[in-house]
C-alpha cells in the first residue's frame, strides 16, 4: 500500500522582509509564484522570527526550541552532536530526508570544529542522511555567480557564470528527478539569497536588477532613515524575484511529476533586514524590519487561499513539519503546529517571543499592538556571548497601531506604566517557560 503521508519541501530564504512579497503588499511584481501559492494555500499575515540571526534561527528550526536553550544563541556555534533534530524524527517514521544549501550549524568557535570552508561530516548534518549537497557557511565557499557546495561524500560541486539561486534550484530539480515514490521525502532547501554577500558588503541580484526594480516604493520604516537601502534595495528585490522564480520552477516540477497534490510546500525566511537603520548592520534588532517574515504554506492541510491573522512564529514551524509527517511532536518543543491555528484554536497565543543576540543579550515580546524589548544590564565587555542575563533593562516600547514603522520609542514616556507592566509580565512568562530563567527587568533610565 502506498504511503499516504505528504512529501514536504521546505523553501527557505535568508534575510527576506515580509513586505517584499506581493501577497504582503508589495506593489511591484516581485513574487508572482509565491502570490499564487498563497492564493491556493494559507498565508500567515503576522509571522515573525524567533531569533533574527542566521545560525540561531536555523538551530531553532532544526530543534524546535529557542536557540539559547541549545547553546546556539549566536552564529558560529555547532548543534550539539547528541541533538535529535526534525530530520532524525522524520527519518524514524519512514521519511527520506535531504538537505540542499546553506547549513550554518556545523562550526563552532573552537578551531577543531571548523567546517566553514570544508565539507560538513555526516555526524554534524543534523540527521539529513539520505541526501546532502551543502556548505556550512555558503557565503564563504561561493559568490553570487561562482563557487561550490559539497556532496554527501565531501566532493566539491562547483558552479560558475550562473546566478547562485538558479544553480541551486537546478540541483533541487535534479533531486526531484531521482524520486521513486517508495517513501515520502522531506527536502530542506536553504538559499543564502537575498542575504548580502559578506566580503562584498552589498546585496547582489541578477544582472539588470538595478534597472528592473528601480521604481520600488520604500518601506515605511526605511523611507526617512539613513542606512544603505537606497543603493541596495533594487538588487535586494532582484534576488527575491530570482528566488520566486525558483519556487515557481520547483512547484511546476512537482506538478509535472504528479506530486503537487501530495506535497506540502513551506515558504519562509530566517529574518528580515533593516538595512543598517537600527544598528551597524542588517539584523539583530527587535524591529519588525528584521523580525517580521513571510510565511506561506500550501498542500495537504493548508489549502483554500486562506489568510490567518494569528501571530505565528518561526518556532511554530518545526512542530508543523512533524505534525504533517505523522511524527510525534515532543513535549519540550516551544512552538505549536500551525495546523491548530488554521483550525482556529481558541487558545492560540496572542503574542510572540524573540531572543536577540550578538548585538546584545536581549529579549522581546510582540503583541498585535505593542512591541516591548529589553537588553542585558549592565552591558560589559564579553557579555555578548552569554545566552541570557540575570537582569535586563527596558530598551524599546512601540505602539504599533499609532506607529507601525516604529519611529517613536515610548520606553521613557510617562503614562505607559501599566502597558510596560503588562508586557514585562508577558515577557517574564515567556522567559520562564522557554528558558527556565527568572531574571529581573528594571526600568530604562535616561536612554
């Protein structure tokens, strides 16, 4: 008897804002394929990362738990070797599990655990044992038009004179061509785009992006800010359009192979980008420019062109994947399956929680109306590597109804004492439940 469980394709982008997508309000035709997928499936209108940094967000996706708990709260920290990740759990219930792209979870600060430019050994692949074509830090082994990944045997697989997104999508299609259908598969496709190329210090889209996407409307949080969005946004949109074309090619391939109805496709990103308007780089802040992400799911259990308004978190995606694959969701997972939100669960949380690292040791809670963020106090040299703090100081408070672009920090304004007290209570509850910590939060003074 054929296995009736769905195939699962996880289409994952890097550093993509939610408002780059037509189905989230982008006026230019940047994402027609994602827009079509949203029209067929379920779009989560209010989705947020649980940690706005590459490695920690990936750790959360693979483990189902906030990254500070796993010791992966900053970049350059490897998943512990004894981690039972979602690929292990799906493999245990009969799935073929594969990974293509940027991994970012094999290398640590110690030089003996350094695979940033070397093949990732099997024991550090998070359970993706059936298919592997990846680089631990893809921005170190490639540039937008040339470079390499490593296959399961550790051999370099090179590309040249082709946009990195297009080459990677070709490899996804190659993988799909090899499916025999005896087992359902879980394929995690992790692109680096639209992430800036580190050693070039800029975003790079396909040739002609600067002209094709020049007539964009600046997002409200960037429009009157400094940063480097003016010189980068057309290429940023160009990279996202290339990703969208890749999504379209993958979905078309699934349809050609007769697998579209039996495949769950999940599209999301690790975090957004605020284009150096909130700190010295692109992420690592509590602001929606880097916290808010696209999240569209289409396939079995997620159909009908539905828009869900519940606040959803990246931490809800791992239990969603396991639920779809018929694997048990562990009790220590910090999120809930999005299937429950689609069903209209009356007890779905009305807030989301995020950990902040590297720029600070911080914590943040967001409701529909309010954003409240705290940071380690006192901040001293060396503290940025700590997973948590005994004492935090209030850092930001935004009224998102009156100030959706987060231009007016109210943390020192009189008259918001009750609001801060309620949000402080919410944040302490999240910290206690997910981290087992009971810190003190003190008021901001003279910010």
